[in-house]
């Protein structure tokens, strides 16, 4: 099963390597990892998507806690939360199909952020299903390149992770 | 007053009550050694950085104090790697200090530059690259704190040359605050009660004790619990000196080369109390069928060890000593007589055995048994890795805490000899033996120079079977006897080699000469090496084939 973890870490050099290294050396599967600063100075937040069974997940959380720079690990999978990913998709497009593509983009409330003679770049924000759906539809044209940020997630309501 | 980074290190070591360090100098630790010159700290010079690392590890295991190692950048640092990994696998408190090239040179592939914090990331509890001399006091304080608290382990501090030279105000912090590090010491009272109930209800209980008992100093508590409740105790290799091996409740080691009766007891138990042990695969064999009839109560300070390899019924996260103390308050005597009789039968049925023809070749087990008899189980012993290590576990009954140093987790050949030197340095008044194999001893035999220079009177017993015995045994069983690269006929004459270094060297070829040689080495005031030429084809039995249930043991050679 796929789980989403919010991991608060000290904002120190090498922390990302420590976390990523832990996953690779213990054979855990990372699906995506996104990291950025928080409102707390010196604290960064990682959103890590992992593919694991329950037993492995328990180990992942415990092993993460063993890293000295890890402050808190929260499992958001079962919690009501908002999750988003931002994707940039470069599609081969010319006068002939640009309008068609534009329609798909509008339907998904995505944005065209760059137009060139033979290509356009589309920015999509959303959850996994939305991104998969638009990618699927765009695949009838030639997708030249895709860049994804990895999932980020936050709890709904006033509850926070600190 | 402002002092240099190198001076800060010395001041910090004094604050941490470090009186002995092991190391090897080099270009990027010039400043550190220059400042060491002015201190009272005893520096033991190894002849290879790996020797320093293992020696400091033996020092730490024998004393309970952190082992401290100093080495230069690049090759000095990489030579430590096996030593760091050995300490990490066995949870030994150690602080490694390495020099690094100056900050502006980092990342330029400078001479003797290596990313040692990167390299040691997976084998240290934590490590630091010091970028600012003002952070140095806090970092050293944190390093010692991390190494010696919670689940102990090695911590490395990498100090660039310009940080060693830079000056700043020095104030050694009194307290440590590491927000992401809060080990749990006191067990959860509810869990302790549940554990106590499980123990009290058990008719066929077994205690399975590991290195955590030693690290937490719970020797007395474990003994008291076993005696109070009449529970037999089996230990891991790491736990061997945590419970008196000659005690009526001692079952010896369990697992792959454990005793038959320990494995039978565990496999038939209705309750296992795992104390500071981690259900390593050498212990459990097939983990799914390990102790399948038992309710498992697991005490460990590291929550990640609970449920990692084996499903546990009652987890208790906490310091072993504190948890056992609480458990003791809740437990009364229980009658385990019939169970102990059953175990005694298994022991009678399949005891540890070997034969010694006094007119034939020397049996390896005979040497170890004689060392045990001569030292009455009171010596401090370091072992290398291989058959001799398992025979030591089987035939040497350890009777005192912190009397064994053996590379249990990493299984590093070359560990034992330098570790024995460290044990002796840490406990100068004790008798220290190194039980070695002919293969292992050669891996760090250069430390004979350390032994002689500092007159460290360790007695080395080389169980010389002229081959890599454990690998040969595996090739016999699993490669149809197609022996390759295990023949070690071509080794130096160890006795002459010892003499060449200035130690006492003896060679023994007849069973009748074993005891006199041990006596001669014991009578000698300095380091001694005894080359026991033993028969070469002896196997370690009993043995559990890989991934099998541990009660399905091969008891001996098919004849």
C-alpha cells in the first residue's frame, strides 16, 4: 500500500542524504519525496510517499526517528488531508492541434505557461488522479518531457504538525 | 580567552574525562597532535588506523567508557571504516575524530581528501563535519552524549584543518539539547505489568539475553531475576559475559552454533523474555518459526528493534536495567523444576563434545577448555572471527561482566587482537587473552608492535588449523567439498614473528604441551603469542543450517 509521511527535520546540511540513504540501504521504496522550509526557522518538512506493507511502514517510521536530525514523523495516509503535486508537461504542438490541447487544459483547470512554434508547456496542480488523467489525455499528442515536484500534503482543519 | 580548535578538542576531551586515546597521526591532524603534546592524555599509537579503532572498541567494551580514536583525513579515515562498522553493529560507545582538508579545499579532490561523513553515514549513530570553530565545543559534547546514551554507538567528528587552527572563545556546554534525540529509559508501567504477568504465568520460561544487558549494566538485575523466578538464561554471543556461564541456570549461547539444549529450550518454551537482544538471523534461524510456542516479551532501548525480525507479544521500550528493576518488584518465586529437568535431559542427550587423543594432534576445543580451566573463567577474552570464536563461545564459561569482546554483528576478522590490547589498556590489572585463528591474526598482527611498545601483556592463543576453518566448513557443507582459497599453509612462523617484534613466542604441537605453554605465557610479564598447531579438519558442532528452525541441528559429523 502507498503511504504518505510528513517528516519534520532540522534544516542542516546532509539531512536529505541521511533520509534518502536510510531508505536505500534498508531497501524501502520511495515513490516521491518533496522538501522545503517551514514557518519554523531551521525546520524543514519532507513529504515522503512510500510503497510498503504495515510492518515495513512501522520500521520506516521507527528508523526515521533514529536519525538524530529527524524531529517528527506523521503518517497522513488515513488522516483527512489535502495533497497536491505540481507537474510541468512539455507537449509537441502546432497550429493544427493547439486549440484541442487548450481545451483539455481548460477542462482540468491547468495552465499553459509557455508557447513556442512546435511545443507548449502545461502547468498542472492537483492530486494524483487528476495528474494521471490529464497525462493520459495528453499522451495522444507527443509528450516531450515531464517534470514532477512530488506530492506534498497538509492536514485539513486547524490541526497542525509541529 | 580565545583558543584554537585543536586546543578545544583537548579541553573537551578533558571535560569528558578521557584519559586514553588510540590513534595514528598525519598531515591533517598535525594541529591536534601538536596540542595533544601539552596534555596528560595518554595516546596509544597503533600501527594501522584499523588497529586503533578496534583497540579503542575493546577498551570501551571492557570499561564501559567511550573509546576515543584520532586519525588523519583520507586514508587515515577510510582505514577506520571497518572499526566503525564493527562498533556500530555491536552498539559500542565510541567517538572518532578525523582530520579533514581545509574548508576551501573540500570538494576539490585535494590530497588526502575523502568524504568520511558521507562514507560513514550508514555505520555511525551520527556524524558531524565541523564548519565553524564556534560550533566545536557543542558538537564534541553532543558526540559524547550520543555515543554513550540510549542505544550506544559510534559517532564521528570530522574537523577540517583550518577549523583546528581557527580561534574562538571556548566554553564547554554543561547540558546537551538535541531536539530530535530523546531515548526512552523508563519502561511503560502498563507494559511492564503485562510483561510481569506473562513471566509469572509461564511454565516453560526462557530468558534470551543480549549485549543490551552489558551496555545498561544490568548484570546483577538479570541474575536476580533468573534466580528469583528460576528462569534459565541463554545468551547471544554479545550477551555471553552478561550472565555467569557456570551458573546452574546458564544454557550457554543459542542459535546457529549454540548449544542443543538452549535451542531446544527456546523452541519449546511457552515464554521468552528477550532482554537487550535483537533477534539476529544467526540467533533465530528461520525467524517465522522461531520460538513459535512462546509468548515473547521484548525489552530493548531501541524501539526500532521491537518487531523488526520477530513478532513480539509484549514490547517494553526502555533501559534494560531500569525495566528489570521494575519487573523484579512485581515477580515472586515460581516453580520451574519440571522445565529445568527437561532441559537437563536435552543437555544430557546432546552435550557439547569433542575428543582429545593425548598422543594425537591437538583438538582446538581442548586448547580453549584448558585456557578456561587455567583462568577459571575470570580472564578478559577478545576473540577474532571464525571457528575459534564459536568454540570460545561454547567452551569458555564467562563469569564476569564485560569480560568478552568479539565482533558479533559485523564479524570482522582482524578485530580480536587489537581489541584485546584495548581491553588490557582499559583494565591493566586483569589477565587478558586473545583467542585467534591463524587467518584472523594475520589481519592485524602489526599491532604486536603496539603490544610491545606499551608493554601490553596480552596472551594470544592462535588456534592454528592451517586453514580458514569456518569457510572450509561452509565449503564442505554447501559447496560439496570443493575447497578453494581456504588453505593457509603459507603463514609465517607465528612464534618467530612474535619474537621478531620483541614479544614471547611459543609453538605447541602436542596435547601434553598445551597446559605448560599456557602456564609459561601466564608467567611471562609481557605480551606472548602461543601458536597452537591444531588439527585442521575439525568442524564446529552443533550447527543450524541457514534459514532452518533452530531445533533442527546437525549434531555432529556423519560417521
